């Protein structure tokens, strides 16, 4: 039952993304019929999209290597298992995933 629910969820997410892209493409087409977009706007939007994609890719790679460095392939990163990690958490010098766990540890 769980695999079917997971599959349905993933299909729904993908369909939602495709619908969003379709709406954006229709909106762009309508704007271009009324107003001609300058070439600089098209180039600038491509750079913004590329920069965002690069940022997300680097962020994912960083979190992947952080998990390997801590020896935690499942990504739970238990701060209580390593005293140096606990010190880094108290100084706020850890990744965003660890900071959310610090908040859980401090506030219950």
C-alpha cells in the first residue's frame, strides 16, 4: 500500500510541475504577443536560472559530502554521537540540517 501511495504522490508532484511550466510558457507567449522582450532580458533570465540551478546543485553536493564525512549515510546526523560536532552546534558553525536538530534538542 505504501509503494502505491508514494508512486501516486510522485506522479502528482511531477504533473503539478508540468502544469506550472505550461502556465509560465503560455504567459510568456502572451506577453511576447503584446510586448517584444529585449534580448538582454532573455539573456539575463537564462543567467538567473543557471545561477539558481548551480547553487542548488552545489548545496546538494555539499550535503551529500557532509553526510559521508560524518559517517551517516541515512542523513540523521545525531549530534550527541560526536563531541566535536556538539561543540560546533553550540557555536552555530554547522550546516543548516544540523541547526534544525540543534533547535529540536534545545526546545524539546
